[in-house]
C-alpha cells in the first residue's frame, strides 16, 4: 500500500523546525479587515455532480437546490446603523466567520489568534461628529452558531434561516450541554472582557470617545475606521485550539442523514481513518469536512445532548457589545447625553429576507412627544433575551435579530501556538506484531490484540525537556499537556454513516473525484493500525456524540458520549500520572459502564506555547528534545 507508507507528520500546529529545534511560530501582528474592499472573494461550489470544492462557502445542495453564496460585506445598507452605539442603552451580539475575516480554514498559522484591538466603521456617506459615551463594554468569545447566508438557485431565499444566532444571549457563547437532554450548560468556552472596568459582568464600563481626528484608513485609503476603547490584557484568543466545546447547528438535515453534504472544510480527518488512500495507480488525498447538521443520536430517537459537531477553529468570533444608558451628569464637569448620530457601516448578507441572524439585540429609544425615553439596562429581561429595537419616532419595534453584517477591522497578534502529537499505543508503542523477536519493543500485555495486564499494574510516566523548561527565555512558556483514550471503536459511527455507505460525499464508482469502491472505503476506516501517531486525528479526537446504542453483549443502552475514533477520551492534564488516577477517570464513564485507568489504551500530548511579545524584538520558545517514558509497575 503506497498510501499506508505515505509519510506521516509528527506534529500538527504552528511551528517550524530550525537548527534541529522545534520552534513555535514567531510573533507577528497582522490587520484583518472585513469590508467591501479587503474581504477575500466568495468561492463557489464545483459543478453539479462532483464533491464540493475544498474551500466552498456553501453546501452544494439543500433540499435538492443548488446553493449560491456571496461576500458578506459587499451589499451595503445605504444608512448608518446606530446600534450598538445607542445613548439609550443596547446589548448587541454579532459574529464574524473566519471566511469573513479572510483567514485560512486549515492552516494552523491562522489559529490561536490574540485579538489586540478592534476598529468600527462609520457610515461611509456621513460627516463624522465628535461624540462620547459614558460607559461601554465588550466581551469576545466563540460562537455557538455559524450563520450560512446561502440561497437556492430557484427560490433565492436563505436555505438555512435558523443557522444564525439565537435570541438568548448567554447561549450564543459556545457550550457543551449536560448529559440530561435538557439543554443546560455543562461547560462553556471562555470569554474575555476586552474593555470593561474590572472584567465582571456587573461592573461599570469605560468611556468611548468618537474623535474624527483618530480616523484610520484601511490599506486602500478609502474606508474609514475608528478605534474602539483600548483592549486590556490578557487578550481573547480566537480560534483557540485548547477550547474543548463544540458547536454549530444549521437547523436542517440531521448529521446522521447522509443526504446533506457537509461543506466546511476541516484540517482534521473528521472521523476518517486516513487522509490518503490507494487509487491505482496513484495515491489520492481525501478531503474532510465538518458537519454542521442538526444532531441525531446514535441508536435512533432525538438528540438534545450533542449540540453540534464542529470544533473551535471553525466557530465564528462572537462580539457581545454592552452600551449603558448615557447620563446627563457625565462626563464630570461637562455632562451631556451622547448624540448617537455616527452610524455604523453595515452590509446585508441576504437580499430576499432577514435571516440567518448575524446579529441579535435589545435597544432603547429617545423620548417620543411627551412620553419618556426607553432605557435598556442590566436587570431587565431584555438584557438576557434579545427583544429588538424601536422604529423611531414610533413605538413600533424591530425584529430581535437579522442578517446585518458589521464592517470591522482587527489587529491580530500571533502569540500562542498549540502543537499536537498523535496518540501513542501504551501496549504497543513501536507498533510491532505480537510475538516480535525483541520483547523490549513490545507488544506489552497483548494476547489476540486484547490487553492482559495483571491486576494492580499500571504505567508510571515521566517526561523531560532538553534544555529544561526553566531555561526558556524570560517571558516565554511551553506547557505540556496529556490526554488518554480508550481502544479504537470497533464500530466507528462516522465511518459507518458517511463512508461505508454510499453518500454524496463518498459516492459509489470511479467518477472524477469520487473513486470509492469497497476497498477504498475499508482504507478510510479508523482502526488500531492507522489510529496511532497521527497528529491530525488528535486534533479532533475530542468531538463527542451522544451514543444510545446498546452496550455490546448487554441489553442496556450506552446513553453516554462516544467520539470519532474512540468510545472514551479524557480531557488534558499537565501531569500524565493524573491519567492513572481512578478519581480522574471516573468522570468520563457512563451510567451503564466503567472507565478506569486500566481502560486507557492510548495517550497523546500537546505543547501550548507562548511568546514574549513585550520583548524587543519578541522572543519565541524552542525545544531541542522532549521524551516521555513510562514503565508498568
């Protein structure tokens, strides 16, 4: 097999090999602009009947209709929008996808991005006027939803109207639900208060001054931007690979129903056993795609557990703007109510309707006639659930969400790197056959491929770096982290549903781009042979799915999480010996099974590195050698 012999990369991440050292990516600062001049052009699908283009923005078909997309920033609204810069209070959430920001979908050098500063775009056809808001705040996070503004070639309506933001503000931050089917939050990806007095949601905000003299132009010197208040450290890390939460539900077509063709290209295998297969007389690369379909459980029924199958590198940047009601007593010594006349330049992502939601909001209004103003603020139900704004000068309200796209400019700092190693088979680290001539190389405690380790025996780990981490340059860091996994799932669910069966992604026959015979399908199955040492599988091994299938040889349903390649995967720890603690492993077992340290068959590690960006020039950490050793005792 040529494909099986294809060189396997040792690590996945943003690093280089230099002078026999592993060096984290160097510090760089870049400016990403989402407007009608700087956004990368829309990438259409390939012709009908062939798999989707690697970098397509839309699914190929939805409900039998071919899909058409467009740039999100180019269809301008001929008016500036006041919200969220509203003197009468506003909470507004909006998103930018990586394609909106012209970032790569697969290159790790475009992952783990510190957002250092953001700039808003005043309406292009207005004269800027000086203004000042007493208190504003902004939180950044990863979004639970990814709006898909693609339309059918006949209907021209949005094909995934429910793919955008929801109305409950808190649940727009990516989260994993509890295993109860009640859609309660178990864990939630971290958010960062980038400008707010003390970082607490109840705290006061900071002033926002709009001064025409601070205008910054993008590289074409055409579109204007104004800085938002300075961001505070530590900055929010966008596309953070250490985020375990998964998300995205496009509102249509279950992810176990193979009629819908996934289209969001993934840097990882997404449940495939290989990335290269033999297609005589050549070796062929097989693309993999995140699946943002509505979750279906394994074993039938409905799934209120999983909440999406897409990892953090494909989740949009979520901005949560808080504008507090302006007070006539502030600023001290010269108080006045902010004008709010400098509108934000926006675009409309779909012309035929108002969905999917790129923004949701609750906003107040000025007095009408002799009536009072309406001020939106914390403590109100509208501050928790989007209620819309007002159609001034009436009391009529606007929808709570729509497909408005805000122009934005970001200063992005590349400081953090996540460098991931594949899984090591603890019982057969050298991948030698049973009965190998040199027992020191393994396999250990294997009979017929099954573990026969004596009771009370477990591996004991040690690791070291050369030079020691204590000798890293000041201000830099390398943090090793370790994770365990059970045996490879003998009935891998994604392979069974999407690859072993004839599907739009893996059709039968040998047509151009789709040579999937039974032999090809078998090559793509995750097995104990192709799972170890592949860093790409380690990149998405944490993606979980609710498993209601019967436990083998038992009558009870599993009713717990399973993963792309394994039935059980742990979280990362900084001491590998924690993986051998029963108090640690018990949290990963289901109600009808056990998971003890003896059930850990594979271990992988990653390095989370950080540069010293304050040094001049910035300093990057490097590693000459790393060793992980263990013995059974």
